[in-house]
């Protein structure tokens, strides 16, 4: 928390002085009662003594005063507010290993369904683009507000060969939004990349692609999909069947997310995959900014002062 007028916080040093003054006043009152009367007769005069409860109104009033002083200093806090507009790129792995059925119905179909769940979470003003990658990266649909076009691009994804992760990230970085009336291109707010393995082919090294994304301040959130039991079954010429083990390989995806300030997730089933995309969608829909929160402290101070005064006036029939 920061303050626009931090010098006002010096007023907080008065609180210990007020506490000492109150304790001195209480001791003086007790001494005065002993000098002009017999304390042993007090139980015959009053039903009960408030005991330590008599300090409660004073404590509440002091808290209210402290909140008022902090409010005068005009505090600012980092709060989450809705993000109005941004561009997000969905980078989808369509390599041969995504045909594995260890994530039902297949890794690719589960990723497609999760991406559609993501679309339901991000604000409507967000532009969403789709990049697919196998042996090379290709634009499925450039960033657009039209969710139907994005869903159509996701539905058209088909498995290929290879895993050009670096090419996909480099292409996603370039898919920004051109400002109206200007040649300036605003980079994407984030890249969401889903894959099941390490690089296999492609012209751009993932480390170089991560550097490009980092220079543009674009976090690459990666989702590793699949289980160690994943296999791909293919029918070869002559009716022979070939079974290839395709366990997920997290190292490249972890390095990408760490290098760009993104997050790395694992999804071993379709439900977890959907949860990850929904979480990312809701998170990207907000941004953090510094806002003045003086009104909260002012309201809190007023409430505390009212409560403290009410306790003193109506519970103990006196003003502390």
C-alpha cells in the first residue's frame, strides 16, 4: 500500500499518547473515589462494575481515529478491476501425438472443448486468435471479436506431424492488434499454448521464441496434456498396426512459461483441462491497478466512531 500524503501518518504517534492520557485519567479517578468515599461500599450502590469492558469503547474509538488518520494520508492499494479489451492467442498443438486417447475422447478433442470453455470465460470485448502447429505453425483465425469464427477455426483442427512449438510462439507474438489510424501494432495480452511434448521440428527454437515474447511483455501460459500411458495406434499399408508410446514431455513447456512470466499447468484428464482454461479465462479478464481507497478508510473510521460512541453512551451511560 502506498500513500499520496504519507506525512499525515505522523498523526499515528498521537495514539499512544492518548492511551497513556486515558490510563492516567482512570488512575486519577480511582484515586479520587478512594479519597472521598469507601470503595468497599460500591457493591451496595451499583449492581455490577463494567470491569475490563469499560476499555472496549475507548479501544474502538482509537481504532476509528487510526483509520481516519490513515485515510487522511490518501492510501492507494493494488486492486483487481475488469479488463476492457485485450488480445489473446490460443496456440493449439495438432501433432500426431495429440490423437492419443488417454485423455478422452482424444487429447486434441479435449483441448478443443477446453478452448471453447475458455471462450465462455473471457470478456466479449477481447479479441481471440487461433494458431495451430504441427510440423509448422499456421494461423487458424486472426484475432477477432467474432466467437463463431474462433469456434469454427477450433473445429477445423486436424492432427498432423511434428511439434513446432517455437514457430507457434513466434507467430502468436506477431498476431497483435493494429491501432485505428496508426501503423502501431499492440501485442497480444497473453498466449495460451497447449501441447503434450517437446519440440519436434520447426525453424524457431523455443528459447528464441520465448525471448521474443519476453521482449514484448507477453506471458506464455502453457498447458501440458496427456498421461504417461498415452499411445497412438495407426494402421499401416498391408493392414499392419503400429503402436507408438507418446508420454507427455514437460521440460520445453515449463521453460517457456518460466522465461516469459507465464504459468505452467498439467492436465491429465479432460475435466482438469477444462478447469485450467476456465481459470485462465477468468484471470485474463481482470487486471491490477493502483486505486485510492480513502473512502474505505473514511467509512470504516465513521463506523468505528459511531459504534464506540454508542457503546459508551448507551451501555455504560457515560462518555469515556
